[in-house]
C-alpha cells in the first residue's frame, strides 16, 4: 500500500516533468541552450589538443568525452530540476499544486530526481554520440553507467533542495557561479586533478563531480574507485534525505 | 464539521498576518472570509491548505490534523488559489491528467472526460493554458479540483480581476458545486459575492475575525439602517442604526448635516464600519 502510493506519487510528479519536457523539446532554443556549451567544449578542446595530448596512455579525446559526460549530466540534471522547482514555486506557483496534494514528500523527491536522471541521460547520450562521431571514441562501460547514474541522482537531488530554498532566481545564478562552475572546471573534466596544486586538490576532492570522474574513467575496481563510489552514494542518500525533510517542512 | 480551525496565528517579520483565527465549517456549507486586501484572508487559506505552517493553532479537516495526518487531510480538500497555478505550457487536458495523477483519481480518463463535459471546456481541451483568457483559466482551475470530488474546496478570491460576465460565470459554478454537497471556504473582498454565495460570513480586519454570522444576521445585529450624511465641509460619513426611530433621535439637534439620506443597510456597510473602527 505504502509502496504503491510512493510509486504512484513519484509517477505523477514524473509525468508532469516529462510533459513539460516534451513541450520544451519542441523549442529549438531549449535544446540549443542545454547542449551547446558542452558540444563547443568537445569540439574546441578535442580538435585543439586531441591528438597532441594523452594522460597515462589514454587519448585526450576519450578523457575529454568522459569528463564532458559527467559535466553535462551534472549541469542538465541540476539546472533543469532546480529551475523547474524554483520557477514553479516562485513564479507560476504550479509547485503549490504538488505540495498540497496527498503525494508524500519522499515520492515528490523521487519523482523529481527521476526526471533529472532522465533529462541528464538524454544530454549524456548526445555527448556520447558526438564523441563517437567526431573522435571515434565510445564511452559505455559498467563503471561509466554507475558513475552517470549516481552523478545524475546526486545533482538532481541537489537541484530540488536549491529550488526549494532559494528566495529568487538571482540566487540560483550565485550558486551557479560559486559552486557549479568551479566544480565543472576543477573536478577533472578537462585535465587530471593530479595536475592541480596540493592545496586546491584538497578542496577538489570534496566535489562530488571529482568522484564521478574517478569512477567514470576507472578500468578496474580498485580502492580509489570503491571510495569514490561510497562517497558519491553517501552524498546521494544525504541529498535525498535532506531534500525530503526540506519538502516536509516546506512553508511559505 | 468538515473543517475546524482553532486559534491560528501567523506573523511575517513584525506583521501579524493572522491573529488567533478560529473557524468551523459544516459539511456542505459555504463560508466566506470577507475583508479588504491585507486583512489576512489568504494567509488563513494558506495555513488551512498546509502551504504555510501556522505559528500557533491547529486545523482539523474531516477529522485529520493537517500537521500530523497531512496526507489524509489533503485527500479531503482542494485549493483554488488567487493566482493562476496551472502549468501554462501544458494543455488543459494535460493539466487535468497531472492533477488526477497527483490525487490518485481511480479512473482518470473517465473523470477528465466528465469534467471537460460538465464544465464546457471541450473546445479548449487541447489548447495550452497560457493561451486562455483570465476567466477561462479560472474556470479550468475550478474544473480541475472537481476531478477529485473533494469534500471541501478552499477558494481564494475566485473572481478577483474578472470582468462581470466571467464573475457571474464563476458564481454559477460555485452554486453548482455547492448543490453537490461540497463545503466551500471562500475569501473575497466583494461584499455582493459573499452576500450572494455564503451561508455564513466572517469579517476580517488586520488578521483578526471581527464578526461572524449569516450575512442577514450581521446586517440585523450591526444595524439595518444607514444614515449617510454630508457636513458643511462636504465631508461624507455614514452610521449604522438598528431602527428608523434611532436615526430620528440622532438627527435632533444636528443642523449641520445637510443633506442626508437614509437607506437599508447592506453587507458592504457592515464591512466598511468594521474597517473604519479597527
């Protein structure tokens, strides 16, 4: 009974998000806006440095595609979920319809995270496809799948929390500039974290995206991969819990 | 009782938006919260609808405490807020689908077809909500909550900003919903709306309920007659009286109130009197 309620509630929230996404996908500007930056990074860095650089015997193009999958999935899941929640709360007030429905906070949280995962998977698929077409590299391993799913779940959950807490849309730009953007560049997307000074490295290992990239590029299941996996899993469970509590205590 | 709200208080920073508000609404009753903008009506609706946590007080809907048994309480009521909260990019039918899904309507397709036919919105069913007029959006918002056949509807300023024909249209919808036995808590600052639709009315001012009764009893108790006067400086004023004799007595020895008129009191006069005195 409780499980059925949870599934139905999460499904209802997911249905709304997917209907909204369907409408948005018909607009060229939306697709362009979401994927243009990572595709430009891929083309510019890939063609610019690709054949001249390799890290530990790994072609730079492969390294870059792996990093961009992590970054793009993070950006898309976080941005789209955060915008959906905050815009629904602060502007068109449609979020109030969800919060005053009999759907449990945990189910709302799950529905929103699932919607972020699906949106992020679409974005990641575009980068995987572009990497294959442009540089003949194909990133699809068990490690990559785990990294991608954990990354999407964490950043979708984070998007819900930020969306629930911000007071205006300007605050979201601040979080983007101070947290998401530095993470995009320093977490091993374009170059190995090991190249950074030790002091910076200490901070960078606090970023979830760094651990996504470690798992994404893993060849074997070694200690570092297990630790990164556990950190990412714990972070994902933490945002899920915090998000559900924030939803439960939501008050205008 | 479908709704029992007791001693609800809420303040935002230093503004007391609701101060010890208590309400009881019977099954099938239409109860109006009447008052000017800023009286605290929307805050009360938001607290009852679980959107705003009260600083103190309690709300029980159909026997369920909204804090401890929020999900059960939310199954018994529906909210139509003051502002349009439909998803503008989605069509009318998609908005209905999402709502039916959120509220676990057992046979959603049949319920949506029924509501579309009942509310006469078949020609707009596939139209994105953002393309509808204000009155049409309000009609869809009311239609949407009827998908779940709730036992209590919270209607916040249902005709605010609508032209007279749409206002009349919404009044007819509310009358129809009431006939189905649904209780309605309605906030409005239109006295004619409250007088025409409500069984009982509470007049709010500065976050407090000042009077509560049937519209007719409020008029009778506060004064059935109004003496409108204009003093020598052209300043207009009015006073409520319970009888014509009382008016006559008050006019003796007052030569400075020329001209004056006497007429039957309306709910509007009672509300204006409350605003004047509080």
